């Protein structure tokens, strides 16, 4: 009897995996992620794909929408980005801190609900520049509040020696979503309107929230047993190697965010490219990450983290200087290619460093503090970039970004060498443990 009960299930399962629909998807999964992905990580990969698909469908176009559709002033747009990111600084740390005490799921769910509401509010803003910029100003609140919990959950699910490939895999899943998101957004703009773009993005976001409710793990095998009994702010404030790493991360994020927010505005308004063209150009970045991030991470596993930062960050900033010389399509493609190589060296290295530095019971708070550096980047990069562009011209922005990439490389390499050189059993300062 047991044999006859098992046989139909095995046959059915075999039929499913050999079906003409599932078999190509399984083959594509193996090409992208390989065959050794941690099983506990697979739901996170699916959920991050959905999150990036929903977000990238709309956020790559928000700055263009504000200028082209709403007629917003560049300074006002930069101020809206600044306010959004400043809100995100506090909410990122707060979300991570709360996830240490109440679990990762509630904060991730709150972030999903808020992101869906923000996209719907863009739709409701109509043609009002003031309303649109107010909504944009609150966009960073809900993204950051769930992001730290999501990053901490990755380290909760896999052992420390698997952190770097795990973060690389999650990043691949996210970039796979970004591969499809901007083209979908560009298609919605071509076939419909800005309202169609926002309605479609809201639908994708709601679907992603449903997937998170169904499949997000409640707890990781490597999560701390008990909530922290100490204050996270005091621990971070006295952790000098980590503070130095945060300073270097802030410079790195200034360069990274310029690609996300300033470059599309520059290409559309100063270099003659259309909004929909940017939607198809930007896909080069996530496409390369999707197919080469894990391979690059594996090939550079033995390379010291400081070297990866020293090489990767200048690759992100220096190529922008080409824009002042030639803005032909092949040059733009070269800039995007060099940027993504540097990005693939920088991001998983940084996330792994934070996971290594964070005490297990304060992992969410440390991730939130690191995420706040990204929010600072989103605050200052568009605000400063758009102000410099308005006052001194387009080329001045990219000279600034190239210089920042060199500063980020120097401080980042020094910071991670000091931080990761700290022994795992080194006692914390007495003022923290007291």
C-alpha cells in the first residue's frame, strides 16, 4: 500500500519537472544560480525578484516624470529626493532595530504595504507638481523600513561561510527583476501613459506582497534565540571599526545613486535620449549582474575585500567622465558595462562585511545602519548632483562623481581592512556591555 501511494506522487512530480513549461525554467535557474543554492534561500530569491520587478518598473522613471510631466523644478526635485532619503535614514535603522525585537516578517510586510500605497499615491497626484513631490518625499520611508529586515534575514538563513554567495544570489534575483522592470515601464509608457505605468507598478507590488505573505520564512536557522537585551544605538556608536565602514559606505552610495537618479535625467535632458530609450538601456546593468554576479563572486572569493573595494569603486565613478567627451550610444554602453563590473565587486563585499561585523542579536540594527548610508546616498546624490548640474553644467556632475569614487575607494579599502581585521572574540567596549 505505501508503495502504491508513493508511486503516483513520484510520477506526477516527474511529469511536472519534465513539462515543456517548467523544464526550460529549471534550466534557466541552473544557468543563473547554479545547482548549489541554499534551499532555505530559495523563497527569498523569489520574493526579491518580485520586489525588484515592482520597484524598478516605476522608480527608474520617477525623476523623468516629475520634470517632463509635472514640470517640477530641478531644485525642487532634488529637495524631494533629499527629504525622502532623510526620512529613510531614520526608518532604515528603526526598521532593523524593530526586526531584532519583533521578527523580520512584520517589518517586511509593512514595507510592502507602504510601497504599494506610495505608487498608488503617484497615480492620485495627477498633474500636480506639489502633490507628486510630496509623495516622492515619503517614498523612502517604507522601502527602508523593510529593507534592513530583509538583509538581516539572509544572514539568519545561511551559515557565516555562505554569506557572500548568499548575498550575491539574492542580488542576482533582485537584478533579474530589474532586467524586466524598466522595459515593462518603458512599454507601459509607449502603449499607455504615466497613469498606466503607475497602475501597472501598483499591481506588481500587490502581487509581490501576496507572495511574501505565502512564502516568507518566519525564522532562520541561524537567527538569535532571544531578542537583544541591550540597546543597539549604543553598541553601534561605540563600534569604531563599523563606524569607519559606514563613513566609507556613504561615499560609495553617493556614486551608486548617481547612476540611479542623475544619469537618466542627464541622458534625457542633455544628451538627446528619450525616456523609453533609457528604460531599455538601464536593463544592461541587471542583465549583466544576473548572469555574471555569482561567477564573479566565485572567481574573486580569495581576493581580499579591501582589494575588491579599491578596484570596484573607481570602476563605478571614473567612466562617467566619458560623457563630457562623447555621448554616442557605444560610449554609453561602455560606461554601463564598466559601472556594473565595479558594482558587482562592491555590493556583496559590503553586505558580507556588515554581516560579519554585526553581533547576532543586533544584526537587524547593523543592517539598518548600513542601509541608512544608502538613504544618505539617495538624499545627497540627486540633491547635490542636480544643484551642481543646474549651476555648473552637466559635465561638472560627472567630474564630481569620479572624484567621489576615488575617495570612496581609498576610505573603503582602509575601513574594511581595519574592520575585518578585528578578531571575532574581541570584547566590546565596557560602556556598551555595561
